[in-house]
C-alpha cells in the first residue's frame, strides 16, 4: 500500500547561522603613520524562518529534509567594512502549522496566514569591530567583539487543518458522502470503517455565491483520546474549525448516547473544544418514515439539529443555510 502524501507531523533539527567576528584592523596607508582602528563589524548569522504559503497543504516536503542550517555571517574587514549577513533559510509551510520545542512541548510559533513569517531560530548577531571601542584614553584597541554563537534545537511541526466547519462522527457516519455531495471534493467512500485516513477539504457554495470551507475529519471512536483507533493524530485538526457538525446515522441505536461519547472524546482531548458552536445532522434519513423521524427528534440533544440524506439530497440545502447562519453568528 503506497504511503499517503498527506503529512501533518514532522520533527526537524534546526541550527541558525553564527554571527561573524568584528575586525581588529588598523588603517595603514602611505604618509599616515598612526591611522587608528578601522575594523568593520561582522555580519549577522542567517535565521530559520517559517513562512505561511496557501499553496501548500502538507508537510511532506520536510519529511526527508530533517536538518536545516542557517548560513554564518562573514567577518568584518578593514576600512570599516562590515561582513556579509548570512542568508536566512525560509521554510514554506501550509497555513495552520504549529511549531513546538521538541523537549519542552512549548509552542514556539504558529503560522495561520498566507505570507506570515515567524522566526523559528534567530541567527547570531555579528561582533563589533575595534573602531567602536576607540576612546580618548584607548586610541588603539587591539580587540573586537566575536560574533554571537548559533542557536540550535529539535522542533516538532504539526499541521492543524484550517476550516470553517469540521465534520465529527464515528466511522461510516456519512461524513465523506456529505462532503462529496456539497462540494467538488472527491474523498474516498466505502462501506467499511476508517475509509478516510486523512482530512479532506471542500469548498461549499450556498446562496448568493457565498461559500465556506468544510473539513472531513477521519472517524473518531470511543477511547480515541487515549490512542485507540486512529488515536489523537487527527483530533488536533478539529481545534482550528469554527463550527463542529456532529454526524450520527439514523439507524444508530441511541443517538443521544453516541453524541455523548463523541462529545466526551473531544472534551478529554481538549476541553476548549466544547466552547465551539455545535450542530447535529442525522444522516441516512431517507431510511426513515415520518413516524420514526418524529420519535428520534423527540430525544435529540439540546443543540440545533436537522435530518439529512446526502444520497437523495434531502434537506442538504437547509443544512448549508444552517451552517452559513452559524458561521455569521460565530464571526460577530
């Protein structure tokens, strides 16, 4: 089975450039007996910078390039000439990338906008040349500053998919089928668990040429926050969704209990996820008659809900309107 091109987790080693040393040069010219110090400053070392690029959607370009080094600054020279600065290394990353210190787990920076730049490792400053240290009592300093040393470390880059609406549900809840029905996305659809092994994004068009981004997150199972099933690998993608659309099939034995399990998994992973707007879609509703639909509706959780069928198109337009209105409330 070929490996997926979707890579949302990489560990890299970075080292910024050293600062160049300042020069201890003295002016030496014909007919000038005591020229004095004229050593230039050293150049700054190159930094390692993350830059958001909306054309990237995965971290696969970093999977086989784990070691990244900045360029050292050049030494200063005579006539107060400064050394050349080391070139920064710019790493393009998809929007939603989070950089963490591999040892402490602390967040170093986050990149969420196209063109945004964040310094992962700052290059060392160049040293001052000896002419900076000339004084009335020390007119011939024979010393200069060395450049600052480089900074290095291991970092973990994680991608959290940016989307307006995230689909949350157990495997085979109909998430991929809905995404395919409302957008041009072509997720894999099959009648077995964990068909979706990576997040899929689709642009959903609604009335008056308005649109929003929907993300199909791989299925959650009970105990996912402890590593069961696909574990916590994809739970982090839900953190960047504005609205969570819970999807539960109409043939589920207990809709309220399944919703409780899903909600508990999100809470155990990150309690802040409960602050997001939540909507509920009862999928595969073309299997229900009016009497069954009314019976299920009487015992639904206390959140906005709708019965839909992605195959027949039942209430799909109404669902898109609900999501758009919820997004407007979220932006207020």
